[in-house]
């Protein structure tokens, strides 16, 4: 029988960082009783985003943050949208370069990820934020 | 009961720009009778793309367009693929940096978007184009 | 009747390149008997990725590879994560700029792609790799 399950989780962020969501997502899967299905993960903001990246070496996270900070610098006098702070427009751009939504496969009660893959929230703002992430699983019990 | 609904919409574009699709997508949802489901949005082209971005300040759109134009300049003598015009290869690259498909959650007859999120077609070509966007909703009535 | 089908395919890569997956995906669709549904494609790695791009002119692929190689150079003394080779951290970054998952629509037994669209695996490592791609189709027979 096909069913649907939903959950909105709130993540507190503390500056530019990657926060692992895999555990929260696996907990949601477990509570859903769904064996096989499609999982949609949506971040409801435009200045933070989602990525799947290496979960082992923390240096990968530092290098990712550093790369995006250089590619989309805060100090940049071509931005017109600057009223919300010098970190806001770069945050929108970094969000557009990564993902607002991720869709994943669930098989045998497990989200299909490679050994080294983790699901991360990528915070792009400097100040602390409350981020809402919507989880939606459609599948068979 | 689970059902599926489909619609192909055509968008006329007029140079490099962002065009809001949220209203057309909400109209499709309303016509579908589906209460909860997974919505897939696909653009059937490789020189225009889809993004979810801030829908409030139009300056954000200008800065996004400007950023991508600087990151992927039209004048660039390393492009080999140039027969379709100097804007074509940059358009392919910008498309690869953003999205061809977006998958969204529908709950209580509403697409789950944050307050400031809009769904946009991102046109990367200079000349006017007819763009086809395929909408597919799978869910429960 | 709604059903689900799964398949894991293995792709051998040979250096930085784009490899067309469309045929393998269409073969999977044909074997599934599903007429209409949602297709999720996931690459189970963080140093190779997925993109939908032009399938006609091979020069587009060369220009894409060249663009990403210049945007994310291998020689770059700011990378901290360097123990797995100078191509590893750039591979993670290129992966984050493109896609780990693609979700596509299947209608009338066909994946909805534009005339010029192909689904590609984008290999970012220099050495030969075995890449696992997970296919998941949920739909109606």
C-alpha cells in the first residue's frame, strides 16, 4: 500500500557552515514505516541550501566553504541588492549554485547513499538562523 | 487514491531574464485535485534552466543575472562550440550550474515553498525563445 | 496499479569525461513496464556527478569540461584536503556545482527530455573509476 509521510524539521545554524542532516533524515524514515519510496527534501529559504558531499574528512567541508566564499565574495561592489547586509546577495548566489531540493531513493528502509555521502544543509549567512527543512516521503509500507 | 497529472506549458522569453513560474504551477496544482504529492518540473532545453530564488526584491534577479554573466562570459576565446552564436555555449554552462529539473512537495493542495521563494525559469539566450516546461504531479486525491 | 522498480548500474570511467546514460536509462524503463511515473537517478559518489546537457555537438562536452577545469583548478594551494591527490578536492567541488540526483518524468513509457537533451555522468577524477548509479522508478503499469 502506498502512503505519504511529512515532517518539517528546524535547524539552528551558527554562521557559514555545513550541518549534517543524514541522521535526522534516517530518523524520519524509520518513523514512517515506508520500505521503498521517493524522498524529497526541501529547504524553505533562499540564502541556505542543500548538498550531498563527503562525510568523512572535515577538511572537504572547509575547502568547499572556502571555494564558494572566493567564487562569490562578500566584498563586491557590483551587487545592487545590499540592504540586508553584505552576506545576503552572495548567499542567494551560492544557494542558486547548489540545491534547494534533493530527491533521493529509499529502498529496504534505507536512503540510497554511497559510503562517503552525507546530506548537508549549507548555511551561507553570517548571523545565526532558524532554517526549516521539509521532508516528504511517498512510498510503500 | 493515487493518480498522476501532466501538463506542458510554453513560456515566451525575451532575452536573458528570470520569469516567475509559481503562478502557472499553482494553477496546474489547483486543476489537478491532488491534495498531497510529489511535483516534478522539467525544462526541456539545455540553454535555459530552472531556479528557486527570492521573489521579493527584483534587484536580487539583476544581481543573479549579472553574477552568471561575469562567471560565464560570452566573449571567451576558449569556447570551441561557437557556431550557434556567442551566447550559446555560455547558456549551456549556466544551465549546468543551475537546474534542469526541480522536484517539490505538495501538501494540503499547496506547493511547499518558503515565504520568499519563487520558482523561476532562467533564460540564458539573447534572442526570443519558446520554452517548454513539463509539469508532472503524482499524488493522492 | 502503482509499482516500483530499481536497478543499480555500474559505469567504468576513464579520466575526466562525460558519459551518456540515456540509453541505459531507457533500457531500464522498457524493462519496468511502467507507463507513467517519476524516475530518480542517483550517483552514489561525491567526486563524479550527473548533468542533463546537449547530446548533439561533442564540442559542447569539451567546452563544459574545460570551463569546470578552469573554474576549479587542480593546482590550487588553498585546498587543505589534498591527501587523495590534486584532482580529488576539485572533483568534490565540481560535483557540488552540478548534481548528485536527477528526477525526471516518465510519460507514455518515455522519459521526458527535449530533443537535444541527454543524461550524462560527469567524471571528475583522473584515474579510471567504477561508478554506481541507482535508478528508481515509481509509477503506474
